C-alpha cells in the first residue's frame, strides 16, 4: 500500500509535471529573439574620474555614473513605454494570439500589467567600471526586437538632451540677470558722474585746478614784472607822474585779480566764503571716487558680456551624448525556448517539487496517524 502510494506521488508530482513541461517546450512554446545594444553616456569637455582608480593610481576618464543610472531607471519606467507608443505598439507586439499563453501579454492587460511584462522582456545592465550600459530586448519576432531597442535608444538620447538643456538654460538665465545688473549699475554710475559735472559746471575739477594754478602763476609772474617796472620808474620819475601812477595801478590790479582767483579756489577766502564754497580737494576726491566707481562698473559690464557670450555658446552646444558602441543587430536564432537549459531547469524543478510534496504528505500522515 505504501509503495503504491509513493508510486502515485511520483507519477503525480514528478512525471506528470515533467511531461507537461516537455510537451509545452516541444509543441507550444513560442520562439523569442533577443537584440542587444551597448551604449555609454559622455560629457563634452568634462571627464569623471573613477575614485577607486584614482586611489590606485590607475585612474582614467569614465562616463558619468549618475547619468547612466538615470537612463537605466528611465528605461525600466512606465514613461518609456508611453513615449515609444508612437513608433512601437507594445501591446500589439506582445499580445499576439498566435503565441503561447504563458509567454504572451494578455490583450486586456492594464498599463501596470504592461510595465510588469516589460520588465521581463527588457533588461538593462550597467557596468560601473567601464561606464558601459548593456540593453537587451526580447520579442517574438527579430524585427520587433530591433525596432523596440532602437526606439528605446532614441527616447533615451532625447532624455539626455533634456537633462543637459535644463542646466544650459539655467546658466544662460543667470548670465542674462548678471548682464542686466551690470548694465543698470553702469548706467547709474554714469548718471552720477554727469549730474556731478552739471552741478559743478565742470567736466573735470582736476583740470579746473590746473587751470586756476596756471592762471595764478601767470598773474603772479605779471605782478612781479609790474612791480619791477614800478621800481624802475620810481627810480627815474616822480611819484605823481602818469607813468608811475599807471604802473602803480597795474600792480594794484594784478594783486586784486590774484586775490580774487585764490578766493574762487577757496585758498585764501574768508570764513564766510569757505562755508558757501566747496573745497577743491573735496570736489576732486568726490570726482575721483565717481570715476573709480564708473571704471569698476565698466569692467563688471565687460565681464558680464563675456559670461553672457560664453553662456550662449554653451547653450547652443550639446554637453551630453548617448554614444552607441554596439548597434542592435537582427537576431537569427531564438534564445527561448533554450531546450538544454530549459529541460535541465524543468527536470530539477519537478524533482524538487516531488521531493517537497512527498515530505509534506509524509508529515501530514504522521501527524494524523495514518497508516
């Protein structure tokens, strides 16, 4: 009785599942083809150094790991399915009624079911040491596998462009703001200089001082000559002669003119005049301060222009590239069902299933007291 029962368990839990599995693989399992592509993410003008290689002295430029992981997550997401719908109808390609029920997608599958099925057919492996991403796609037809993988590469490259575009636009907007600030600052400093010159009725207080000094020096030279002439006339003529009086008037006139010019320059002016007249030294200091501020604003504006031009060049230039190293090729042989591998797995699975089932039933018999 026990032998008969054990024989029944063997046939039920080992022979029958194994026979059904072999029948499925031989008669019903649909062929599936795999197409692969290798690509890497590169940054224009920038290199990322492998930290482990840097410590060992064998460092070298590798593509950005972060960008590659972003692409990996993107390919495995629902969004990539939505984006490639225009070129590839995933549901139509995989929910084919002429394919076996265990491999195909259900015709009434929801988007969540499609995403789960997508994870079974699409595989993305990233090698951090080389920076190469391996993308493989399985489909029921060789042409479909190539079509799907090319569509994935296209939308992935578009994503890379969008990621770098946002950074470029942020840099461009920042440069525009800095240029506007520098331009406003330059206009303000120039306005202050113009107002100062209009208020002081002078284009340059420094030039005015030089002119005043030259004028006073010239008047003093004339005064010295006039005084010398006066002394010569006094030695020859009487004090009340017309020539002496004219010479004396000239000396007096020159002295008065010199005092007037010095008073205008606030050099020897009275206290009342000093209160109502700005000191030339203060005017010169204020004018130089405004000129320095204007010069600094001009240099800031020139720097902002250079930054703006560089930002425009960077905005027009692509910074990240999805470089396909191995192009997807049309497969010739099906990878599924893989008969040797699948049969071995099926045999071991059935054997394990039979063993576990026998142990469970034996445990139940001992617990229940069955003979």
